[in-house]
């Protein structure tokens, strides 16, 4: 699984797009309550999310990251609506 795009959203969520075209929302609210991810409660820090070009993980400037597999298994899929004619 390869993430090609990540966008920070409100309420500590991430909108992710995988190479396959699948999209989803991944909630960070539970992780942020832990000691390890607690520094991401700072909205400025949280907003600096990116894809680590070497590891392929979703990462932050503080050095924290999350694997694409965990995100994929826990995300809520975003389904494209097809307008019928």
C-alpha cells in the first residue's frame, strides 16, 4: 500500500489517497491521547503532515510517523458519488 497524498483535516483527521485511487479519512483522535503522539495536539504541528519519501509513511516534522497499513485498516473510505442521468 502506497499513500500518494495526505491532507490534514479538522478534528485531527487525515484525508489520504492511495496509489490504487482509494481515499479515506483516518482519525488521529485516539492516538493523540497517547504520550507518543501527544505533541500532535498542537494544530500547527499536526498540519505539517507529509509523506516520508524514504519510508513511505505518513510523517510529521517532529519525527513521528504512521504506517500506510495501519491507516488503510482503520480509515473510513471516501466513496465517490456518481451522478446518474
